[in-house]
C-alpha cells in the first residue's frame, strides 16, 4: 500500500458489529432477568430493606438500559459507516474500471 492511502477492513468491521450486537443481546436478556428478579423481590420482600434493594436494582436496570441504548446507537452508526464506505469503494472501483476501459480503446 502506498504511503497516504488508507483502506478500512470492512470484513473486520462487520465482525465487530456482529460481536457488539451479540453482546447487546446478552445485555438485553440480562435486563429482562433483572426486571423479573425485581418483580419477585417486590412481591415477597415487604420491608424497608426490600424497598431499598429494589431501588438499587432500579439503578442497575437504568444503567444497563443506558449501555444498551448507546450500543444500539453505536451499532447503527457503524453499520452506516460500513455501508457508505463499501458503496464508496464500489463506486471508485467502477470508475477505475471505466477509465481503464476507455484508455484501452
């Protein structure tokens, strides 16, 4: 590769997007489990300690939701970048092919 030329590894980017998506799905499952756990606690632990504990669980659930939301945004942005880059790379290759065809005539 020449100095000053930069190319993205679109295949690696795609693998990382998949990896992030898988981790996001795990967090979503964990979030659902936390919500179920919280409901179980609310139904069976009627005390000041139970109320305090469910408040702590609420904070954890909110934090997990924040991370899930940021992951969703990041994954969407990376998918767009990958698509735009791939489209641009294809367009450049098409123009190079067209130019080389015109030169050879």
